C-alpha cells in the first residue's frame, strides 16, 4: 500500500486534489497524485468528490483558461517579427527556371519541326484525291515509320 504522507485526505487536505484538477500543482506533485490514483481506490473516490466540488468552477473557467494558455504557447513559438524583417531573403529564380524560358523552347522546337517537314511526313501524299478506307494507314503506324526511318538515318 501507500505511505500515510502520500494520502492527502488523511491530513484533511483536499487542496492537493483541487490543485491537481485545476492544473496548478507541480509536475512532481502531479506524478505523485497520478500514481496514488492508480494504486488506491479511496484516493480515486476522493478525487471524484473533489471533481464534483469543482465542476461548476471548471465549466466557467475552462473556456478562457485553455484558450489563453493555447494563445500564449502559440505566441511564444512564433519568431520575432523584428528579427525576421532584417533577414528577408528573396530567392531569385535562375533564367532557365522561369516559365517564359519553357514557352520559348517549346515554340522554337515547334517551328523547327514545322520548317523541317516532320509533320508533312506523317500525312499521306494524295494530291487532293480521297484515299479509300482499305489503303489508309493509321496515324500511329505513320508516326512509327517516320520515327524508325529517322532513327535509321542517325545510325552510323
């Protein structure tokens, strides 16, 4: 069992339980009382009595206590605005990371392909006559043929 000095109710002190419930006791005291709650049923009963006594007070205080503590923690975690304003770093993009560069490259490649006649090789040469359906070749086959012939020309 527990020692007599671990039982606050034996000394007539409900203040320990009230401090534990409201969160105003030290971490060592809190750990001691939590251990006591796990080991002693009478301590648990007294804790519930203290909780009932403080129930109306806790309902009134809980809303502003939690938000005030939360606000303080957030404000403490934020960096100082004055320290950050002097260290404002503007990262510039390199010239080849800008979107305009990508558009220029795409437009240039399109013009090169158009002027070289790469797209003309994909379309059948009919001179204005319609091609019968049996003689038509699919676009994917034409692209494959053009690519294959282009790669064959590149081979030494």
